[in-house]
C-alpha cells in the first residue's frame, strides 16, 4: 500500500516535472579557453583563507579572469563577492576551488567568507577587477558544479537561459544520491530491558546533491544520524565509539536526562577522545519528547558538518478525530560541509513527502543549523501541535513556521489538495537563485 502510494507519487512527480532532457545547461555557457590577462593584472589570482583572514588584503584580477581559492585554515570557509551571486563552494581544510569571474564588471569588490561570524571575525578583503582582458573566462572546471552559485553570473543569462536553468533544476527532482540519513536504528535490548543504541562517529564521504560529495562528520555514516526512539520509562543507553580525529561528546537536546548524561565537555564529562568509547545512561522521561542528539564539543563545526540526529520518546497527543498516517522528520541545516539542506540533502536530492488524499501527516521540523528558517508549505495549512516537543494547549494553523536554531516544531498537515506542492524555506536565498532551485526545498505530493 505504502509502496503503491510512493510509486504513484513518483509517477506524478515525473508527470508534473517531466524528465530532465533536452535543455541546454546555462552552467556550460561560461566554459572556454583561457585568455591572456591585461597588462598589470593577471587572469588568475590566488586568495588564501585562514582563521580568520582572507589574504592578501587586496587582490587584482583582469576582467573575465579566475580567482583561485585555497583554504589553508582548519575550519570550513568559502569566498563570496559581496553584492554579486559569485560564491565559491564551501571548502574544507586544505581544499581549493576556482571561481570564474565571468560577467563581473571592472571595479572594486569585497570578498567575504559566508560562514556565520567569519566575516566579522576578519575574513574580508578587497578584490579589484581591472578592464582589458579578453573577457573569456578560463575553463575552471567549476562550471556546472552543483552548489556553485551563479557561475557565469546573472549578467550573462538571458531570460531563456534562466528559464532553462530553472527547468533543469526542477526536472532533476527527486534526484538520486548515495546515502539516506535519519533511518530508525533498532536498539539492542539488554537482559534487564535496557534499550542500547550503538553509535560510531566518523568522517565519511556524503553526497549532498548529485555530484557534490563532502567530508561529513557522521553518526553511523549518515546525515542526519540514525533516528533513535524510546518509550517513556525505558532504560536507555547510548554507546558512542569516537572514530573522529578530534574529541567529541553527545548532548541530548530537549530530553530530560541526569546531569551526568548532559554531554557538555568539561561541564558534565571529559571529552571523548579520538579512539575512545563512552556510554550515556538515562531513563526516558515520562512525557513525550521531540529531541535531538548532537555534538557539544567544537559544535560550530561538528554539528553543521553532520553530527546530529533525532531522538523521539513516545508519541505526541493529536487532536480528536486525527489519525496520523505517517510521521516525517525534517532536519534543517545551513552551513558547514553540508550547507543548506533538509535531512542532509540539498534540492533536487531532497526526498518528497508522498501522501494519499485525505491522510494526516505529522512533521517534526528540527533545526540543527546556525540560522532561522521559515518553513513554508504551499497549498495546505500546517497545524502546529507542539513546540520543542511540548504539546500546545491550543494548536494553531499557519502556512509558514519559523524554526530557529535548536527549535523543534511539530505540525500536522491534512493532505486534502491533490497535486505537487512546493515546500521550502522562505528565506529565498536558501532555496532559489538565478540558476534554479537548490538547498532547502522539497515537495508534498498528494495523489
Ligand atoms: Cu532558510
């Protein structure tokens, strides 16, 4: 039955969005052979990223040239040219990328790192684009790289090219990628009834969207980590084997645990060093919980890079007359190696929610990123029944739910309207750009 719904939903998506063939990708428009630089400015210049600087403080490139970006730091960084849509991918330590400056008019620009707080911490420099180079971009290999914003620049896109790019991004949905995050992990039940969940933290290759494979920091190799579920009163153990190159710890966000199991290094426990194993023990609270588990050690890097999962206890009460047909988790992230994503995937690799007309869907939004995300569903109301796992005495309807970092909202959607409905973060720069949709976008398919 469920498979039938999914299959018919996929068919519907294919029918509505069509199949991604027969377009010319705008991404390829900027490719070409390298041209000579103008006198006084090279066609390629290099900038180095570190904590927290972009050096040199001022760099000159001929118009139509290329900026080579080297991350010499230990954290994830990128480079964006302020006031334009020219943005390099997020780069891990030691990674490099070439940013084609195609379409960028001569002038003086500011380079910044877009990781929250990094520009203010000092990651700013000046880019001077000089006139006179041939205007043909160097072939950088970055054109068409998913996650690359606007290589080629909107200045070079005709309306027809923009339409084609949008069509391409939509027709690719739902795109196949390696790996699915957030799968429920069956506990091992010990002799005394304790539910024991075994987690291993390690760095794995994770495909965020087709072709964009990053070094993700994971629990059991997926982003999000496996979903853990217990019933009120259960004895719970979470065993963590740390195979990361640095220390970590797990905080159970939104669950009531003994202080010793709170998972904050140097407040309630020593760091779990690389190679060590640590066991958390607690009794699941008597009331339902919509919790998360995540690192609380170097969290600004470890959590956005993937060290987060969902921890559910029991079931929330729902209004009289409602039968929940499916429970969905939507974990939001916006930075680090993973970037703008739903459940560890960026559109078009996000998974649609597929429902039969008349069903009720329960959705838990959980924000493990560093920004707030107003999650907007087209076509049907979202009935908010719980905030941070606490049932609301008076549920309310909304079409946009603003989910701040650390927050969880649980909503019910009555799938009354047939069709494919866009479902996305309404901070538009998290969802859509000149070359189509990306990031925090999925769809509700009602068949
Ligand atoms: Cu957002």
